[in-house]
């Protein structure tokens, strides 16, 4: 692998992990092992959504069929709820929190969220608490189903009377129709139509599911298929050699009469085996290429998300320090920033299952400051260290084609990212022994990855 063809992702990872670039190969057992040091987790939370479409009639708005069909082309009125809003909000909150919990403990990858072994136990414990909360709320709703239905009848009765009176003001002629002649009858019909979509409590309970699917990245199975294919090719080659040996036997004078016919059959079989070998070579080569691209994508996900996490946190804390600067110019580290940085250290330690040495080293100033007593911290020096960390992590992200322009509301000024400033930052953090990559022009990550996998041979 020549220097000019080295993939930036591979090079940067080699630097971070303290290995030679040629050692970080897609087929390297180290990376294949790391990809098995965790599981891909997919969550499925199902339930009856307790929503139906809202209509003009629900609002008491007299609209003709033509007007209704025309309006449906450009707008909808929204939805009406079939459970009290407090339950709807709690269900949505648990759903959102469970997915956020998964994202907090893993890396977003091509296959889903990859939760490394270092974070799996913490994820599992918190995920089980969300399962219990989700299904517990289901049971609470089922237990109170009758009172909930009574509550919905009361609420929809109020809305029905509002709609009836609105129709009376907007379309007086309509009130002569039988269905609008009596308010109570209108209310009863209105409520019945709304609640007709409510299931039984048993059906509601059956609609619930909280599934946590765990699986390994499917790469090992691809390797097994390649090995099996190689074995099939080897066996075919042996069969071909046996055919050639048989052909030699046919040279005897005794079998001359039959030689022409058998030779034709042998040649045809040899051609068939050769075609099979060529076809299988193409299949194996394509599978290997796809596997290498998937491994590279996984490596980039792990590498980039760790640095994105650090970049976001340190730029946010640096901005907080600036906002809290006193009129006399003194600065201090806010208690909330201390908590934020401690959470960052904990999360990086949990997610850094690959042993990324660079990310560990750049966080040393953060760890050192948090170990100091509050009154002894030099906030000014620490502010500079945070800027150094932001510069280094941003440079690393750019080197693998990631766009950092929208990553933080507290980005540093452009002058902070000059080449000389990058060199100084790496030196300040003790990274000067690792040669940095030149930053690529910022571009969308997906495009960058496609270019890398198409143009670079690993």
C-alpha cells in the first residue's frame, strides 16, 4: 500500500491506534475482532397510536364535498386523540428516551447502532428500565380503561357542543336537517363516531411490543462464505487434475479407438471447471471489496463519532467560559461545565473500546483539571487547552471528509484553525510526534466515503 494511495481514514486510525498504516487493513484480524466486540442493537416499540384524522365536521365547519376534496390536495387538519393527552405524552416520552439511551451507548453505523462490549451492560440495565416503564404504562392504561373511556366521552361531548354551536352560526339552514335538529342527539352521534375507533382493552394490550434485537455485524459470515468458496474452488481444481491424469492413461495404444471421444469429454469438463473458477473468482473478489468497504465505513463511524462527541463538548464549555467572563477579565469554570466534562470523560471511556490512543491523550488536560480542587483551577489556561482540543479534533474530522460547520453553535473563529495554529495545538497536547493529515476541503461525508472506496485500494 503506497503512501499516495493510503486512505485518510486508515492513516488517521493508524496514528490514533499507534500502528503502521499497512497494519490497519480491512482484512486485518484486529479490526475484524473489534467488530465482534459489540452488537448491533435495533429497538422496535409498537403500540396502538390512538390517533385518527381530524375532519371539518369535527370542528363544526360547514364544507361541501368539493371544497373538502380540493383542500385535501394542499393541507390536512391534523389528528384527534383517542387517549387522554397525558398518556400520549408519557408514551411518546418513553419511546424517545429509549432510543436516545441506545444512541448514548453506541455508534450509529451502516447496520444500526453498534453497542461495544464496554457500554453493553450499562445499555442493557437502562434499556430494561425503559421496558418496564413502557409495559407498566400499558398495564396502567388497561387497568383504568373504563374510566379513560368515560373521560374521553366527557371531553368529546364538550367538543361536540362547540362544533354544533359553530355550525349553527355558520350554516343556519343546516340546522333544519334531522341530524342537526337536536343538540343532544348530535352530541351522541359525534361522540360515538369519535370513539368507534377505540379498541377493547385486550386489543390495546396486544398492540404493545418492546423488542430489543441483538445481532453481530454480519461480516464474519461473509468471511466464512469466502473460505467455503475457496475450498470449493480447490476441490474443483483437484478434480481437474484428476481428469488430466485420466487423459494421460488414454494415451495407451489399447485405448486409442476410444481416445478421441473421451478427450472431447475431458476438454469440455476442463473448460467448464475453468469457467466456474473464473466466475467464482469474480464473486469472491466482489464480496471481499464490499466487505472492505463495510469495515472501512465502520472504522470511520467509530473514529468520527468519538471526535465529534469531544468537539461538541469542548467547544460548548469554551463558549460557556467566555460568556461567564467577569468584567475584570477573570474567568471561571461553571459547575455545570464541570458536570458536562465529567460526563464526556465517562462516555468516551465507555465507548472507546478500540483503544484510541489519540482521543485518550487529547482529553488528558480535561481529566487533570477535573481532579483539581475548584479553587485551584486555572480557568484561563484550561480555556486554551479546550481550544487546542477543538482544533485537533476538528482537523482529524476534516481529514476523513466530515463537515464540522454545523456541529456546534459555539464553533471557534476561522483564524483558530490556521495550519500554524493546528501545529501548535498538537504540540501543546503532546501529539507532535504523530504527523497530522492535511485537511481535505469540507464536503458531505457520504460523498467523501464513496470517493474513498472507489478510488483507494486498501
